[in-house]
């Protein structure tokens, strides 16, 4: 289809695109996405229904260096402990349901501003590592973090020198005093909202 001498893809270049990769439409994407990347199209959201197929994993690893072009990356995945995703760049916002495969190492490397992980395997003890990194200047872009996990419980684990039950509602600051974060520890979840000072 042509629009006054422009192909559909060139016409769409002027818009922010939402891309949905699922089982039903998967075969359409390798060539189309490559062409859009070549045109440096603007992407708003990439939504992926990840079933763990070899083809999906290959495509995702091929385009992972382009994740930074997306404002929002949403991954809904089946529980597949063997799944390994390579992140060469990060979107502004990442939202992963069934994030058991998204390890502490992935989170510590993540440069996204908004991070939402549901059905995670992260544990309460991992929160100490995450918060200590943030306090010392890690996660420089972070505005919001939400982690939901069966392993996040108020069991008395020490986090930042406090009993985990004391952490909810606390406001903590970075060591350099440039940011503060409000922590909410819920039933099986932690929420962290960051604001600059």
C-alpha cells in the first residue's frame, strides 16, 4: 500500500508504534521489525507473549540490542527456567509477568527507570543487595521498582541494618543525598518510589 509515494512502513515512521509479538503473529515479525529498525522508527511498547520456543528466543536475542528504542517492554512468559534472555540494551520501562527467569543479576544490570517484576523468584535477602546498590549510586535512572514474589516475606531478615518488618513506610536516601526512596513492603511484594532531592 502506498500513501502519496510513501510505503506503509515509511508512513508509520512518523508515529510511535506498539508492537505485539505472540504465537499467532510471530512469523510476521523478523523482516518487518528489521525494516522498522533500519528506518529508526519510534516505538512506544513492545509486548511479547513468550512461550519459550527456540524461534522466539532467537528473535528476542537478535533484537535485544534494540530494546532501548522502546519506551516500554512488556513480557508475559510461561514458567521456563531454561529460558535465558540476553539484554544488550534496556527500555525506559520494563514489565515482566512470570519473571522467574529474571535473576538478581539481570536486575542489578538493569538501567530502566520503571521496573515491574511479577511472579519473581527474588527473595527478601535480595532486597538488601538491591537497596545497598541503590544507596551507593547504582540504578541511576530508577524512578519506580515493584517486585512481587512468594519469597518476599516479613521474616525478620536484616535489610540495611533493619529488621524487614521495620522497612515498610521508611524513606531512605542515597549516600550522596541526591535522591530519596519510599519503601512499601507488602504481602509478598516490595515497592520503591524514588524522587530526586
